[in-house]
């Protein structure tokens, strides 16, 4: 007979931490993804006294990254006071990196693979990666492949002044459609006849429920403080 599957464990979110949101090119204009993720992780570590602790894993990431950030989460963890042995890896999903990372960590906890972990996400457009002109990139790669000085010089001779002034900027569009996420949502609303009023009502209800949830959480914390103070007395 096949072995029975182990029971799935319940998973709980014990706490969180984030840096304040800010408009592009303002408060975090000179901060990188790694700077912001490291600062947020360290704040969480400080809040829950995790200094020197080895956790099951840390999963996080960003959608728009520099090539230097190929190991973003691992490098951020190494810059904190968590135990250096804590595994860490990157996740990338448009508008859902932090949520997907949370699901991954939660699933591992539920299956008993780890006991505790950290999940998150970070993104900045103030420090967006800017690549070289595509034609210029191909020429530079061709020069790098050259086996002789003549081959390298021949490749570099193809460079034109205009290439230096046409950088490759990141674009908020889908490669297959050429449309942004907002433009796709607009088409979806038109296709399903979703009025602007209905969209506004949904957004209003969402914020209202969020406010109520915060109020309930504050009430529970107040009750805990009252009970704790009475017990201490």
C-alpha cells in the first residue's frame, strides 16, 4: 500500500514590515532595489528580534532589475543581521511578486519542508536599468567575440554616433501586445461592460473593508495589552 501523505500544517502570518510608499524620483531617487529590500528586511529583523537566527528561507524579488541584481534577495539577506546560512532566492511576477513569494514560503511551511520564512517584494522606477542601443549591443558583442585585433576593430568601426544617444529604456508594456497593464484593463472593462461607477464602488468597498480590518486588529491589540497589563498587575 502507498504511504499516507503527511498532514498539511496550518500556516500563519506572524508579522510584517515595509518602508513607506513614495512617488518616483522623490524620496528614494538614489536608492536601489537592494537598498530598499535590505532596509525593509532589517526593519523586520529588528522588530521581531531575529538577529543571528537561521530561518527556513527568504523569498523576495523585483520585476524591473539591473543585471547586477541577479541574486537580489540573497545579497540583501547577507547585508542584514540574519544568520548568513539562511537560504534566499528571487521571485518575479508582475504586480504579484510579494504575493507569489508568500505563497511559496507558506506552501513549504504547510508541507513541513521549513518551519518559518520571510516573503516580500520591492520595485523602483527611480533606479530603472538603462541598456545600450540594441544595435550597439550587438556590435560590442561581435567585437568581444573577435579573435584578432583586426576583427575587433572591424566590428567597432560599425558604431555610429547616434547609437550613443539612443539608450534602451524599460517600457511598461507587454511584449506581445504593446499595451500596458492599464490599457489591457481598459479593454477588459469595455469588453465586459463594466462601468466606471461599478469600478469606483469596488475600489471604495475595498478601502472601506481594509479600514475595518485595521480597526479590528487595533482593537484586538488593545485587548491584548489590557489583558497583559492586568496579568502583570
